[in-house]
């Protein structure tokens, strides 16, 4: 009985292979796009910068970085109970997100190969990076006697279609927020090594530089395609994607605050810092960013946190399914209202600075 409490059980599709997490609005998604439109994209307005970024990708700074060392060769049974469950979940979510990027970038590289050579090679080399990340995370899961069947994930996951410009917004933010998440954890554990419960965190400094370079690529792409940034629709979409990415991270992380506590972080403080820095970084390319310093921003997210707690309680209750649907409805409506109010908050216009229009 004690062992079952210490070592949580996970649903498996076969022995040692974890069943993928159930898809929800908050789980990592797989994407596809209009490959022909992407192939026809004119990058000439910013080709020099894109060629410079391509040279960085070719250099492959991390080609010798993701190598497991002696510290991994030990038992991890001391990470047990809820901490073990949350840590495995963290590895799974991270692996799935990296693998999602690998699949998208690999397909873009393949489809664009004979149509847009610069973009094709950039995407192919980014898929190399994402494959390393996903493989490293999946190998880490094996230390906990589990792994993901990435081939099964490829076939079983639903794919969300985004037009190219939406792919640019979403992936730019995903890469940049990934940078700030990894580097913030790394710096914290560098200052507090007693909180580093597992060696994967030592790799985060170099790892996040891959994320940063990928984000810079999408920054350069958007500036090569001015319609992504310079009209009223772009402002609305930038606000939408910023809010979506920030809210998803906040709701996910607060739900898993015990994991962050296990490495010495307060989930709310961590997320607020990451959101602030990602918002600031996004302001270098997006025409608008969110006013995340306004108290209302987090007050409304906290209402959503409470709604989600109630929704999880309803799901785990023994009430009949029709009654559960009725019980969930007011919480869904409340979440929708909070997101609408957050979206309508006045953004910060980055095209006007100190009275000068850029």
C-alpha cells in the first residue's frame, strides 16, 4: 500500500509506454498550415537577416550539448508521490510541445525544399533542434520507467490548421516564452542548487538559446511580411495570441503549483515574471502588447483559476453526466467572460514611443 502511494500509476498503451494525456484546451497542440502559401512568401525585404540566422542554425551551437552524463545514472525512486506524478507530467507536456514543433518544421522544410530554399533549410534545421529536445525529454521519462511513443502521437493527435501568419504569431510566442521559462528556471536553480531535483535542469541555459534563435527567425519572417504587423487586423491578432499564450501558461502552471514548489519556485511569481519578460520581448516586433502590469489582468486570470478548480471537481464527482454538463456551464460562461474582458483591456501601442511614431 505504501509503495502504491509513493509511485503513482499512469495509464499505459503498453508496458512502459505512457498513454498520451487527454486533449483539452490547455494541452499542447499539433499544427498544420497552408504549405503553398508559405512557399510563395517573399522574404526579400528581410533576406539578409534571414541568411544571417540561417548561418547560426548551420553552426549548430548545441550539437554536443544534449548528452546524458554520469549524474543521470542513478535511481530516481526518491522522487515519489505527487512530486513524481507532476514531474512526469512536466516532462510529457514539454516533450509533446517540442515534438509538435519538430513535426511542423520538418514538414515545412520538406514541402518548401524546391520552392523557397532559404526558408526550407531554416525549418529543417529548427526541426533538428526540436527533435533533440523531444528526444532528450523522452529519455528523461525513461528514468521514471515510462516513455512516449512519438510515432503513435504523430498518428493519434488532432492537428489544428492555422494560416501561415497565425503560425508565425503562435510559434514566435511559443519559442520566446519557452526561452524565458527555461532561463528563469535555470537561473533560479543556479542560485539554489539544493532545489535541483533532477539533472535535466542543468541543460536549460544552452537549451533556451535554441528557443531564442527560433523566435528570432519568426521575428525576421514577420518583418519580411509587413501585413503581419502593420494594420488594424494585425493588432487584434497580436492581442489574441498574446492573451491565449499567457492565459494557457498561467492556468496550466497554477494547476501544477506543487511541481514548481518542488524546485523552490512560487508558480504565480514565476509565471508573472515570464509573462512580463515575454510581453516586453514581443514589443520589439508586435505593434501592440498587453498591459500585464494592470492589476485587473491577474485578477481576471485568478477567477479563471477558481473556475477551473470547480470544473475539475465536477469532472471527478459521481454526478450523472447530464447534471455535470449543467454544473459546468456557469463556469465555462464565466471563463469566456473573463477572457473577453481581458481581450478588451486597452493594450500598449508599441508603434508610438515617447511621442515618436515608428
